[in-house]
C-alpha cells in the first residue's frame, strides 16, 4: 500500500516541476518588433590572432525576441541546457545571467541596450572548468516593420 502524499510534499513537488519547466522557457527581451540589420561579433581571446574574431551580418525579423536565441554562440552544443534568465538584481528586463542545467558547463551574463531605432547587446561567458573566456556583441539598426510573417 502506498501512503498518500500530504499536501505540503505534493505542493513542493509541483513547485519543483514548475521551476524546471520554466528553466527551458524562452526569456523575452523588450525589443521593438521589426526588421533589423544585425551584426554579430564573436571574440575568442584564447585563440591565435587570425582565429580570434568572427563577424557575421544579416537582416533578421524580431518579434517577442528570446534573449538566449539572439546570441548565435548560445546555439552551440557546448551550451546545451543553458539559457539566459533575468538577473535577479535588475528589474529593467535588460540584464540577464546564464543559467545552465550543468552548473559547471559555463557562467556568464548579457546586457541589452534597446531603443526605438536600434539594439545593442553584449554576452560575456566563461567556460566552466577551463580558463577560457569568450564574448559576443550584437548590434543593429531597426529598418522598419518585418517584411514577412517569419518570427525569431
């Protein structure tokens, strides 16, 4: 026979489940919806000079932008289980901390600067267990409304 859970352990189990589910939910950042001309600069200072910097540029439609998805670096398999979550000390919705399921995977933070005409963001990371730091800077001007119905 199984003993029934009392209300308090049942409540705690539900709370833990809700927290785990929300860890993987998208974390929106307040960016005015529209088409942006985005430039992403990745800096890997531990590599030799010729490989240290990588820059990409392209147009992207942003609506209800997810803070984690905006940084291409965080799509790499090394950051599986990691997401940017609002910084508990900031109430502006523009400061984020990297939260990873494996706390030893990486640590970091991101800060956004947003206005009606442009977006700028900086992500700083440190790989766990290694003396490796890297960063990614995103900046771009808002070109106007999105040309199609695609969302990112």
